[in-house]
C-alpha cells in the first residue's frame, strides 16, 4: 500500500510517499481502509519533533514510527481476534494520536476501542476533519465551565485548525463570539459563525478595552498580565498550550493572577480521542450545529506541499487528504 512516511525529524522535505507492507490487525485491533484524513498542528509538531521533551515518547534521535497522520475516517476492512461491536463495512473515525499516528496511508490499524462509528449522513471528508481539532476545541471550551447564552466569548487564534470548531461550539451554546487572527482569515472565522473578528496584525486585542466572559487562547502568544485585561469580573480564561513554558506559566501562576481580578485563569489537561466526547461532537456534526471549514481535498502525493502550507499558516480551514 501507499503511505506517507519519514525517517527523521524535520520539515516537509523529510516526507515521502512510499510503498509499505499492508498492516494486519492483531487481537483487539481493526484494519481500516482510510477514506480520508486531515492535517493538524499536532501532525506538524510530530513531524518536527517538538517540543523536544515529546521525543521521549516519539523517539529521541529519530522517529520511533515512520507514519504520519492522527485523524482517521474510513471503512472497516478486517477485524482481529476478540473484537466485538465492529464488522466489515462499518464507517469509523478516530484520533489515532496515541495509536501510531499513521492515518496518512491507504490502510491503518487501530485498537477497536479507539474507533467510533461515524454518524449517519456525515461524509468521510467531514468526519476526517473533526477528531483531533474538534475534541481539542470541545475540551478547551469545556475547561472554562458551561458556556451560557449571551456570554461574550473571545477565541484567540480563531482561524487555525482548532479555532473554527471553538467558534462553532460557543455559538451552539448561544454565545456572542469574537475571533482573533490575521485579516486574511476574517472570512473563515465569519464562515464558522463569529459575530466579530479582530486582525491581530492591526489591533492588539489586549489593549482594546473590551472585556469578555470567556477567553479561549489557541494562539498562545500573550503573557498573563496582558491577558487579564481581557476578562470581565468572574471571567474565565483557558489556554491550549503550544509551549511547555507557557503551559507551566498558565497552570501555576494563572490561578494567582486571575484571583487578583476575580477571574479564573489556567489551562487544561488534554485527553486524546475521548470516546464520549467524539460521540458528542458527532451528534452536533450530524445535526448541522458544527460543520468543518474545509480548505481543500488532496491526494497523498500532495501531503508534503500541504504540510509546508500548514507550517506557513496559509491554510483556510482543515486540509483533507483522500488516499
């Protein structure tokens, strides 16, 4: 079969599409014919081997596994011993971050308990865009508590992979949502449902005088002191951390800084591929309350070019790959 592989950490130049042996499911595993996958910032981090501490899990000097791709949507082709509840032909999806991250291939093997059925009426392309980014968005928003109708929600980094889902989830809860990103991504954020947009290259959102009930920080570009100016009294801030130092700052000092203004500030512990949360997002997807913003659909041969595009921030929504 054909698959995207690499032998070293690096940029898109280390990627290649190669012929590799077909995988076979072991006990408790399922072989999936991959119908679609998508690119995430997590895939870029895995490609580059960052943060360096993560190489303890992925391989110190070089990647422990050559495959790439954490979002999986496809069709069950074979089930291993001891698998119940899934059968050949079932449409399934998953975030395989913890299971070899090898979804950018014609076939992939995953534990049966990592896979969920794709809701009826949801295409493989839409399903492939959701698992990793959609669950990150749900978890970071949920970490601030229940979003209530009429609350003012700010999504910093609203135009990336996770941001459009965060915007849509907040809108589904009845919030008034403002998205922050470059001006080039304003249309994308409005397509996702943002009521207002701010171009961070023109306006510093932390100095605009506006205050919000909830601040979701996906960009991870500000310190605690500027961020606290964004919060209304009893406001809630949560970071989707991209840097270990930033995670430590928000986790350790966030509660202290937040308490000085009667607000809550911190970060959250991400859980990969939470089954009940994937089902929850799936119901919203099937109902039309959440709809992936798709940049484009491409074949495996385009993956290196698409990773370069993702790294440059030129994507307008999720980049989907159909093997």
